[in-house]
C-alpha cells in the first residue's frame, strides 16, 4: 500500500482522480491515517459539509494479508454530528480489497458544483468516475443489486443510502459483506453525510487479478498468524461466547449487572431482556435456517455475526448486534426481536446509525411522539427519517437535535453523539470513555466494560470511581493503536488476557513490515493518534467543558443499584495528562 487515491470532486470539468505516493503518511494505516490526514489537511473550523472537509477511507496496516481479523476499515473526516474529528470503523470486504489494490487510502476532496451523484469504480487498471443520477435516493440494498448487475458479483461496495444523500447527521457509510449485502457500517458521527456532500453515492472495488500482500518474512508471518489464531480460539470470549451467540450475548450479562439502559436511560434493567438476548437470537436463527456464526469479512476467525431470517425463513438482515438490539429494544421498551431485526434492516438500507436512531427514538418516545414499547410506531419513525419528511429530518439528525426540537432535558449524548448500550452510572469506566473520547460518546474508543464487567485484563469495580481514569486512559491508547492495524477490536479480549497473543500480534506487524516494534511502540502510536485528534478538536473549539456527561447522570439515581456517576470532573480533566 504505497499510494493514495485522491479524488477532487470540485475539479474543473468534473471530478478528477489522481494517484499519489503515500509520502508523509508512510507507515500509517486505518485510524492513524484518517486522523493524520484530517489533522493536517482539514481546517478545524471548516463546515463539515463544505468543500474543505475531506472523507478518508483507509484499510489497516495488515489489511489485504492472510492475517486473521485484519479486514476492518476506517472512515474519517470532520463530523457533522459532533463538529470534531471522527473515525468510524467497519467490517466488510472493502478493506481487504482496497489493500490488495495497493491503496493506503481514498481521500474524497472538494465538492461538486452541481447537485449530481457519482459512482466510482476502482480496479487494477485504474479509476473511473461516472455521473449517475439514476442512483438518487436508492436504498443500500437496491443500490448494491444495481452495481452487481453492472460490474458482476466479484466486487465490494462502499455506499450511502438516502440519509447520506440528505446529509443527515446520523447517516452511515455502508460496506458490503462476503455475500455482497450492505450490512456492515461505519455508523457513528454522520460520515455518510460527508460522503453525500461530496456527491459520491457508491465506490465499487474490484480486485480481480490481484493477490494478497506479501510479508517481508513469510515464514515468521505465518507462524505469528498461527499463534495469533490459536490465542483467539482458546480465549472464552473470542473462542466460545462470541462465535456461539454473537455480540448480543452481552444482553443478559449487562442486564444482570444493572447497566442495561432502559426507557431512555431511566433504569438499568429491562424485564424483556430474555426475549431479545443473544441466546434467543441464536435459537431463532438455527430454527429458521439462518446462521448464528458468521464472519463480516474473509479471514475472520471469531465470527461474531450471523444471518437472521424472518418467520417465513427468508433472509431479513445480518444478526442484529448487541448495540442495535439494545438501542431499538430495551432503550425503547420493545421486546419483539423480529421488530428489532426489521429496524436493523431499515437502518442499513436507509443508511442510518442504529445506535443514534435508537437513542433518538427513545428521546422521541419521552417527548410523547410515540409511546415506549410501541414497535410499530418506532418502525414508522425510521421510515420518516429514511423518507426525509419534516419529522424525519429532525430524527435523522440525531438524539441531540430531537431533544432540542421537543424540549427534552434527558438526552444521553456527549459532544452531540448518542451514548451506546451501557449506563455510565453502573459502569463508571465507560462513563469516563464516553466523556473524554475525542469521538463523542463511543464505547469502542476505550471499552472499559471488558475490565469493569467481564474481568478481562483485570478488574476495576464498575460502581466505584476509583481506578476508572487510568483504566479508560490505557484502553483509549490501546484502541487507537489497534484501529490503525486493520484488526477487529474484539482481539483485545485475548490480547489483554494472554501475553503470548499480544506478542503474536507484534510478531505479525514486525514480520510483515520488517520492524522491531515493542509494546512501548504500540503505546506510542496510540498516544500519537490521540494527540492528533485532541489537537484538532481543540482548534475546532472544544474545551474540557465538552468532556462531560449530561448533568442528570450525576443527579438521577439509576435502579437497581441506585447510583450516580461519581468520577470527579477534576479527575476527568486529567485523563490525557502526561
């Protein structure tokens, strides 16, 4: 991956592509590359939907190789939702394909002068950009079918749905999975709106005639990969729990911990959890001819996803993930897993972030737009957003916007981004991450749940403030590094608990790139990425005042533990000291 593809959407005579050396960004991948480009090339005060913002799509340092779990792709830009820097991460096939084509990243620049839509086709022979207004307002599923008809079925697609075209702040960038379904999404931060502002509806990737990237030391690389896979398979989370029941195995666990946000973060337990749990999902998938164990990209050995069929045994969507099931389920008082699966399908098709939409619908429920528990009403609200009705325009711009429109105080957002499926009062470490992450409320930025609840990498009492600052800080640093490799974040479970698995990851990087990285070097990379991001946000106007949870989390007791968020502000301000 020694080149970047820059596409200037505002070029005279129409969009123009040029391939340039990776240059100063050499040695960077994934989140490290996206954040470096944004921090160096995007004016911090630029309008997120203006011509000065850029959208970067970057595979990781190990993408396009035989390394297990290396198919994650980073999408970066200035977020229209938060107003700060953003990296959103997705599975799917695009990362591997893009890397095999030799690109360290695609950078969309400028803005078309007319209200036209474009498709971009990239293969080993070059890049073709075509104006195609027949694609306007197509859902992601219909769009991909159209691309298959034009380019065949040996492709990968990166696309936006109607929400991205309408430049909604909850809009996603969709990635196709191994079956060429648009089920994987860079969901958070509204980066689909940035892609929409560039006039790009879809990027079609075809790596026919290419081969996997070759490591510098083939034998050491293969040995490291075997050791890495062995480590993942023997860890109880990555080798047993996730493959059997998917990410939604957490539903019963987090509910039992009293940290499962219910009815717009009013309570920590939901009576209907058993009906929407990972165990229930897996049983239904097996009974209906689906599959509870499925990878989002080739080379995945954890296989935490699945295929969900409806009551008639027909494909409906991917296995709804934990965050999605919670967002449209417990958070909205809904215990109908089929209704939740339909909402997942609609979100993917319209190109909407399931977390943001679930939080938004719960805020709308608190406002009385529909009632808690009303699955039909919730489905109707997603359609409103996807169709761009006046109400849908409010909903599609997220929970913060919806709260303002209806005068609601209890809106669970940080930096305007909705909180995911863990109440920060019952898991204090994730509260620190929500507040201090450069990305807005984001569980993946520093997954303290692992240590607070699952006791991975040690144990820090989730109900007490002690130890949470250091825990979140270390996890945020580690995550920034992992996100730069193209590796799935779930490898962290095994890496944190098994020193030999962490060493195998280092050996993979070193054998491929001819390096001699140590654990200290990984830490340094993570710190550097966070430094770029924090500096950008500071120049964009962020202060420590934005590193806070909504005040009601310090005032309202959360049943059943009847706790509030207790980590002092002064300690929150020290997360990135030193």
